[in-house]
C-alpha cells in the first residue's frame, strides 16, 4: 500500500484497531528478521517497509492520545 493511502486509511481507525495492527506488524517484522538470518528473505526492502509502517502506526496512535487529552 502506498504511504499516502496508508496514512489516509488510518484516519478513521479506532485506537484498539491501531494497537492490534501494531502488534501484527511487529510480529511479522520479527518473523522477517528471523527469515533474513536464515536466508529465506529475498526482498530485504520489505523489512524496511514494515519498520516504517510500525512507526507510522505508532505516530498515529500517539497523535490520537495527545488529541484526547
């Protein structure tokens, strides 16, 4: 998913959904790292993309918690 589309799709997500997505992406990232070490990953850029998605999700979650105060 393109970055702008991904950010727009996060706008209407509730906090619980964002937290669930973060956990899923972090688990997938951990799996990719293990696969990288064992030589199974062919596309190393997918790890970078997953890290950036997790960062975007955490940023959006932080924005929501700041706006709720």
